C-alpha cells in the first residue's frame, strides 16, 4: 500500500467526498489482492540474498516494530486463509514445506489450536490475581470500556496514567 493508504486506514487522512473514500477502499482491496499473488513470485524468484537483505539486514534490526509487522502479516494471512475456506493447518504445512524444499528438506507440521472466548470479566480476574496475560488478552482489555486505561496501566507500569505498547510487550514476552 502507499503511505497515503496506510494513513487512511490509521484514520489519519480524510477524503473530500464519499466517492473519493470509496475509490481509496477499492484501490486498497485491489492492491491487497494483487500482492497476494506476488508472494508466489517472491518465493520462487527472489534470490536468497535479496530475501536476507530484507529480513536479516532490515527487519532483523528493527526490534519490536519488525516483530509486530511480521506477526500482523501472519495474522492477516491467517484471516484471509480462513475467509477462503482453505484449511489453515494444510496451508501452513504446505508453506513450510515449500520454504524448506529450497534447503533440500521436508517438514512435518503439527499445529494445535485451542480456542477460548475472551471475557473482560475473566481477564480482569486473572490480571488482578497476578496471572500473566498474552498480548492479545491485554489488547482486548485495553479496548474494553470495563477497565480504565489508568487502572490497566498500573498493572504494567506502577502508577502511570498511560500504556506504552513496548512496556506491555516487554512485560509479557521475552522478545
């Protein structure tokens, strides 16, 4: 996407008309659709050196922002795969094997996903009991109207009134 597209999706840009906004949304959808097909070309044709220059030399030095970007990319693809009706575990296993074939290896992929409902009441109970919450669970609480940002911040930063995502992540993960 273009920087203007990102600004729009972040809510940082306005359009002069409803039609201009519709056009932007259509342009974004088209770019996402076309970029999905770019991945096959990248896997097959981009040299190992070029890939490493992107991931090791650039993203590998960006810390939390790179981690967040990579997790978001996987989350977006996971959602998209679910939307198409393709089995995610099958797609993941095939993807790992396509990647490993370049190294003359095959892989067995076992994915165990257990779903549980997110409940503000249960997450608050766990938080108040001193239990560790995942980033997703903390984000869910942060978006909830049932706990103030100040109260949530106290669990992670003492008595500060704001929450900084980096502090949350450092408290929850070892990244």
